[in-house]
C-alpha cells in the first residue's frame, strides 16, 4: 500500500519510509519519515491492499470462549 507525504506530495511504498515511532502505545499505527523531505508522515499499518489476502481476526476461531483445564495430579505430602 503506498504512502503519500502531506508536505511534499511524494508517494512511495511503505518500505521506503523509515519508521520513526509508534503513533500511540497500544496502537499498531506508526509515524514514518519521508525519504524526500524528511517530514513525519502518519501511517495506518493495518490498511490492506488489493493483493493481500484478508486477515483473520485473532481470537475469533472455533475455540473462542472454551475453557481448557487439565486434571491435577495428586501430590504426595510427606
């Protein structure tokens, strides 16, 4: 997915823009640096392009909500 710089208008691949830092701690969004003007550009890291397969959301499988318990082995005290 291409990224476009708001400052100079340069448009390129995400790999061309150097990663600066996260936009927020619990977020996957990043600030990247434009290779042309060195300005910070906000990048939505979860955007999907037309060529990539659709992502499955973690935790929405058939095992969601099930509780798994193992049998406790009796310990000998003594």
